[in-house]
C-alpha cells in the first residue's frame, strides 16, 4: 500500500484522494440521511393516518420510489430532469459547477429512494403499537397531529431503531452510486487511483477497508443509542429473566 503515499500529478498523494472521497461520501450520506429521515417520518405517518387520502399519497410514494432502481433514479435527476423542465431553469441546472452539479442530483435520488424504505419502517413501528393509543390520545383532547408527534412516532422510532440502523448502513453503501453521475466520492476515487497506477487490489482494497471501518463505527454509535432509548422490558436482560 506504499504507493498510496506517492505524489500525484496535482501535487497531492493517492491517500489524500481517498480521504477527499471519504469526506464527500460522508457529506452525501449525512445530507441524504437527514432528508430521507424527514421524508420517511412524514410518508410513514401518512400510511397509517386516519385519512384515506393521506394513505393513498403515502402508498403511491412508496410504490414509485422504492421500486425504481436507485441508479436509474440518479440518471433521471442528473440527465433527464434538466431536459423536461422549462428551458431557463434547465439551463440554470446545467450551469451549476462541479461537484455540486453531481452532488445535488445524488442527494435527491438517495433521499427519495431511502425515504421510501424508511417510511415502511416507520409504518411498521406505528402498526406495532396498540390500536387504543390513538383513541386514548383523542380522548385526552389531543389532535391527530399531536398524537402522532408526541405519542406514536417517538415509540415507533424506539421500536424500529435496529432496522433504521440497517437503512443507515445501506445508505452509506449506496452513496457509491454517485460515481455514475460524476461525483468523486470514495469508490470513484479508488477507480481513479486504479486508472493512474494500475494497482487494482491496492486501490479498491483500501476503499474496502475504509468502508468497513466507517460502517463499524456507525454501527457502534447506533448500538450505543439503541441501549439508551431501549424500551424497558424488551432488552436482553429482560429476556434472560
């Protein structure tokens, strides 16, 4: 792996290329993750709402964005969207300088796709709660919005935290799709290093190790949070008793 510290044509090292790619990967992951979480909370709540209209909206969203391959969605936002909007707006999108011209479509695609998956986790978490909770909240004078925000969603998040962790790790890996639309994230940098040095094993092996270490760090943080917010009586201690 010593070649990673050789000087490149731009005066940096190949290792600094990987670190730059890692930063873009993490930035893309965080921004897309926050957006997907907000979308998932909203759509997941729609899917369990008393309103039939909201249920239909939520179901349509999930069926559309969950069933279109992520890479196709990235291509649609990067290549197709600027061509179907009004010409002035399309020309503005095309004039956005790199890396933002690739970063923004990648965020949109990842957010919408992952948001549809998070929505299903939230829906399952809310459905797992006793039916009487919403009725009890209404009996106490709470509106449906207050009932969801203060009562149902907090409990659903605690129940679904392990599956949400899996979605977060999946999103971290899915950021590599951004290389197909020109964003120099971690996988793209490894590919670029391979093209310059022909060190295929070293380039992609290094990227693999970085992905693994990052994913393990995310998992440990999520496991710590899970222990903190664990619902009493559902943990390992209770099951052993």
